[in-house]
C-alpha cells in the first residue's frame, strides 16, 4: 500500500497528435471528450482561468464527486492536469499523444493518485485500476470519435 498509484490505458487515434494536445489543454476541448460526462451527462462543469493552456481549468460536480481540474503543464508530447477532489485526494492526469508510423497518433492516458498518509485512500489505490481504468478507456474512445477533428 504505497502513497502513489498509477493507472494507464493506451490507444490509437486517427488524427494528429497536436490536435489531441490542443483539445485536452483547453477547458472546452477537454469537456467535449470528458469521460466522466459520458458516464454522468448531468455533470456540472464551471470553467475557471484562461480558456486554454496552463491555468485553464474547471470545477466539477456530479454523481461521483466534486473537485477541480487545472492544466498544469503543456508541451509537444503531453498535457498534465492537476485534479483536486478535496478529502478524496489529489491526482495528476497525463494525456500523451505521439505520432504513429502507421498514421494518426498513439495516446496514453494515465492518472497518478496521491493517497498521502490516508490509509483509506491507500487501500483505494489497490482497486483504482478496476475503478478508474474504464474511464480512461472511455476517454481514449471519446478522443477517437471526437467531432472537433
């Protein structure tokens, strides 16, 4: 039962890596492919900060909880979001997109949970792959079928 747990999923998307990274570094772009909105269409998103880039983000409230998500880093290969769910912990979400020799790009979507010293969150870390993995798969699927391309 360690402090950090990482869950990751990989997939292929038939679009340029730069388009993926541009979309997930903006509040509107991320909202359009947000896997949690797929699971909870009543999820409330309240934008904050600039519309795109570092500092862009939103507060969310839905059936699975509430918190904030903020773009922490953007570069040529990935976008990192800081997620704060209050007493349910903090995590870092990383969406990487790299050009594929076969065309399009390969995407890796990962979340690293920080349980701190909370024993209940550390136990959750042991089950996190089963709980969060399907959401990451949905996110990649949403990227692959996005209409913003």
